[in-house]
């Protein structure tokens, strides 16, 4: 049965090109899931955007010597081009600075205020005499009081993920000038009274019994540890951002202030869907059916993908905004969270430029190399680590020796003995299915259970388990060739060899379809070489084993005798030791 699935991945900051850890922590696994669900015939809306407000944007723009609006526009295009380069199949890659997000952010703030969940608070904030301004959030750095990390930011420690206020930092300094000539002054801001919603949030999180342990444990910790869920400021003393307004009117006492980036950024998920509808000339009903449960979103399954540092905002602050509005907006159904991918004995870091970044990766190798390694090593249950030795070994073994080798051996042998057409001769896949010791029977028994497990893991968003099953399905192709050795059989019985090869060519088609969510470019190249356009996904795990077997037999008969094909170019070249050493040295620490 067709489902409607809304998918969002964490919104990346605009300040610079993202590293591979960012990519595998949200966008890439979200794309894997979106591609799989589309292939299964479901209606998917896959949304992401750039997070353009707050101090990261202002600091990066100042460093680049550009007006912040100009800088954000340029960097949006850079990030969009890189997401296209990695074949991330967003339905909309929006911008949190969009007019749609401005209006929705102001609307939600108004609703929260009407419901008594916004409070004006006089607070003491750090003021830099050298810079002549308040230093909110990332305009101030210092030592984390929780873990001792010396480059903690004023909103959150990158090292231990603890949420902070600028006044919490030890030995604070201005991120603009480096000045320590700081003092604390009084200013007024709006606070979201999310502590008033603690019980409601707790009950909602507790009801999500299918969420990953990583997600619920982080959410519960923030709810109950220490002082528990605290009210949070949702405005800042900045120039760049969503103005603090009620409709068209300035919020009294909030002149010159903007909404806090972590208040407006998640609302961009909704706004980007409206951007999508507006871009297609559709009316509001087109996007509201994804987000308003009173207008059609009641049957939508909403799934979020993010790194563990984003979990508190998506399990507490954003849901508090949605719930607190008092309106029937769609809440997330499932949050797939990830641990960190570390880099070669250290950490990836955008702020410190450490590791391999998306543009650098694509300059070295095509996207499918990176997609496969990152997804097959996704940091789901614990942190994982990128090393060049592991990357080389995985690419050479899995992609070149297993998948690439099988496709090359079959197509080249078929061309040499039968020409560039699917050969005829011998029995059919259907005749083999119930005949022990025949090629078709062997192949069906070898992979039917693996395919069912692969689909089960994909539906459950178990990324590494799905990759492991796919690898086994690839390997079965080479095992099949070794078992039935068509090059030897051809000497005595060309018809029997033709049958073995015909099944192998059909198996290549099946591999391309199954592999498409992981390695879409390679899948397209294989299907193009096989002269295949119809690649509908057969449901192999649909109930009874007999149904699964029948579906597999049908798939192994999809390319009939006489169907033309070509031998594809080498799908994956091997990474040499000299290359690996050179790359390891080039990316040893800090991005130039």
C-alpha cells in the first residue's frame, strides 16, 4: 500500500563547505531512505535547506569581506551544487532566510505568545567594549565549564554537546576581535517557556517506543538532568535574521532584535515545503497536506535524520514550538539520530577545518565511492572513524573486486561467446525454480533471504545492516559464476552456458535496481549498458516465501533472449597505495 512519507535532514549552517561527517550524519542517510521509499512506489517529500541566520553567517561573511546577504546567497549555491554532486535527491533545498520562513517564524511566535508561552525577560549578557556590541552565542568563545574544551561557543560546546549560555563560559573572549575586555550588561529578550510543556513533551517522547536508544536517551537527559528542561531565549541582539515582529508590527521592546537561529531554523522545514509549492505554482493546499493534520497530513509518516548534537532541539524545542502553537501541525513520527564520524585519529570540524570536505572528496573520486563507504560505515550505534586505509580497502574490495568484477566478467564473456545480446538456450528461470542443482534454483536460494533482509533493514533505517546485506547480494554473483563456470560449460554445452549467462545478465539488472539507493550513478550506468528503462522495484519480502521466490524468478526473466546490451566501462577503478599515501598526507590535519 502506498504511503506518504515526509523526510527532513538536519539543516546545515551556511558558513562554509560541509565535511564528510556532516554528510553522513544526516543528509546522506536521509537520501538513502528517500530513494528507497520512492523506488517502492511511496509518495515522498524530502526537504532540506541552509541555516542562514545567527552568528555563524555573520562571522563567516565578515571573514569573507562580503555583506551577509550576498555571502549567504553565494554559499547556498555552493552547498546546493555539492548536494547535487553527491546526488542528494531533495525535493526542495531551501533557505531559512526565505520570505516564507520569515512569515512562518513570526506567525509561530505570535501563536506562542497568544497561548502564554512567551515571556519577556531581563537578562545579563556579555558586552564587548572593543567591538561596541553584545556578544550573543557564537560571537563569544571560551572554556566549557562542563568538559574543559577551550574552544567552546556561547551556545553549545562542540566537544561535549552541552547547551550553554555565553555567560557560562570560562575565560571568555570575543570571536570577532579576540578581546577579553568584556563586561556583563542588562538587556531584554523573549523566552519560550518550554518548561511549562515538560510533562507534555515527556509523555510524547515516552510514547515513541520505536525510536533509537540514542535519540530517546539524549531527549530524556535534557528533560530530567540537573535543572531539567529550561526556558530558552528565542531572540538575539543581531542585525541579520528574522525581525522580531507580530505580523507587520514590531514587537514592543524588541526593536532591532531578531529571532534566535534555533527558533527559526527548524520552522524552515515547513517553510521549505511552501517554497517547493510556490516554486511549482501550487496553492497552499499542496504544502499544507504535508504539515497540517486537519488538511491531509494525518496519514503522513514524518521521519527526521540528524546527528546527535541536534537531537535536543528536535525532540524538545521544535516540538514545543509546534505543540505550543495550539494548532494541528504535524509532529515527527521517527527521529533517526547518528553518532559522530571521526577523522583519522581526530575529529572532523567545520570551525577548525579538519578532515575531508565535500568539495575535496568529489575532486578525488566520483560520488558513489564516498556514498558507499560512508553509508556502509555509518555511525549508528557508536562513533566510527574514517581512515584512508579502510576507505581504500573497502572501495577496492566491495566496489571493484565484488560488484565491478562481476558485471565485467559476465558482460565481457557474454559478448565474446554470444554477441551483445542476451543469449537463448537451456531452461528458463521458471523451470529452474523447482529443479534442484540448476543455476536458477541455486541463485534463488542463495539470495532470496538476503534480499528480504535488505528490504527489511532499509525500511527500518538500519543503514549498516542494509549495506551488509547488499554486499552479500553482490558477492553471490561471483559465487554463482564460480559454482557454474560458464566458460567451462560452453566447451561441451553452449546452450547450458547460454542459460547460465542469461541468468547472470538478469541478475546484474537486479543488482542495479537494489543498489540504486546506495550508488545511484553506478546503477544508472549499469542499467544504461543493459538497455533497461523499466526498473520497477519488485516486493521480494511481501509475506509468504513463495511470493518472494516468484518475484525473484520473475526478475531473473526480465531480460528476454535477444535483448541487446553493451559492455559498460570499468565501473570502479582501484585506489592505489601511492594515491592513498598522498591523500593521507594532503589531508593530514587542517583544510587550507
